[in-house]
C-alpha cells in the first residue's frame, strides 16, 4: 500500500494556490478555502479527500486491465507526465491533442499502423529500395507520427478512463470523452468548471511541483491496481496447476467403503437440525450473490460509478444486465446521479450477453469496431 499524501506535503508543493479572483469559476466555490492578495486559496483537506476517491477508482480500472489515457500538453506538465506515466506503462498525450483522438479512434489507429509498417520496411530491406528523396519523406513522416502518437502505439482500443491536467486547455479531450461516456479524472484549478469532470482533484495545475506531487500519487494508485491484477492472475494460475492433484487424491480411498452405521446416526440427528438448515438456506443467497457479482466495467460505456449504481439496483451480473431494458437502466443511472443522465445504455444488454456467455474475443472485436460502445 502506497503512503498517502499529507496536507503539509501539498502545502509545500503549492497545490493550494488558485487563480486570480477575477478569473474564478463560481462552480469551484465549494473547494475554495479563502481569498488572499487577490488570489483564491484551495481547501487542501478537500483536495486530499477527492484525491483518495479518484485514486480508488483509478486503482479499480487498472486492476480490471483497461488502459488509462493521460493528457497534458502544457509546457510545465508534459515532461513530468511522460516520466511518471511511462513507469506504469500507460498511454499518454503530451504533444498537440489530435482532433478525433477518441471519437475517430479507427482513423488514429490507421496512423499508428502506418508507423508500424514503416518499421517493417526498414527491417525487411524494402526501405533501401526507395529513392533518396522518398526515404527522406518516409523518415520525416515516421518522426512526426512518433512525436504525436508514439506514446499510444500500444493502445488498441478506447481507454477505460482519461486523466487530464488543465481541463481548460484540454477542453476538446473533455468533450470527446463525455461523448463516449469515458470516465474523466482531472486536476481542476479555480478557473475551471468541475461539473464536466467525474473525478476531480482541486489543485494548482500550473506549478510543476504541484503537478508532480499529484501525478506521483495518481501513478502510485495505478501501479497498485496493476500489481493486484498480476497477483490475481498468478493465484489463478497456481489454482489451475493444483486442481488435477486434488482429483487424483480420492482414488485410493475408494477401496475403503464407508460402513452403513453412520448413515443411521445422521437420520436420527436430522429432525433436530432441520430448523437450523432452514435458517442457513435463508442466509445463503446473500453470499451467493456476492460471489457471483461481475465486473460490469468490462462493458464499454460503463464506468465505476455507473457500475456501482447498477449493482445497488440489483443488476450485479452480466446475465441480469443482458435481460434488463435500456429504459430501465437509464432510469437507474439518472436516479443515482444526474451527471450520468447522458449515458447511452442501448448496447449494454448486447455486450453483457456476450460476456455472460464467455465470448470475450467476440466482445473485444465488437468493442474495437464501434465508438464508445455506441453503434
């Protein structure tokens, strides 16, 4: 478990410094502590609380195996983000945000594949057959693609979440993520609108020290989620290896047939135990439901908050979600939070049915072919 950041550390890093009072966004009022010398001061206790909430959600997304896209194109943030995010092997954008990066993901993937094809040309010798001018043009194209898209070359599908530094600057990324129902995490300063963000961290998004300390905490949470996923896979593998040994064990015991006497004793005890068994049967379904609960975030378009609302409403498995009506799901989400009213659950039943039947390859192929789970 990574050590949680303290208010004192945030204070030293200047996380509490907001913008000039005349530039503030009134929706940030709940996160502002006071005004001093014409500058708003952010309430760091609320920053810590919101950071813990965001880190917990990021940890779950990382543990589910989905990618988290980090976006920071401002000068003082790009190097810090690239360094921290590379350590946890997540995609990031630190150059210009390519328009349609999410909403037109199929075209962006073509550009990434073009980069891979140039690399293959260099390996198989085809590159050397080109003229000097053509080689120069191909090299320039490769350098341009690497600069803009090199960090997302391994992102084969839409991310499970997006983390943004400075939502004012990256407003296009925010709009695209909203359109595709992708959960948005962000560092939000006093001049930004927090209503567009699912998990906000009120903080100074201009100072490099502030960005560094927040990014350190965020990437630590992602690393924890990845470590959990790795340990779960290892435990499953060990369990699968141990299973055949347990099947062989009963073979020698088959020769020792149990005597009929103990059966009679059990019959005598049965009436006395009947009432207890009935109580156990009543308590059993609750435990079975918990054991059968599925990770609904594997359905494209279902974020951590939406999954929580569905589970609370009793739709805690892929099978139940597959049978649910889209209008009913919409009502559940809207009732849970007005910020989820924009979600489009029309394809969730179809995806859940594939997941319930164990058709994961077919589900992944379908998710890659559509935009944000919306046909």
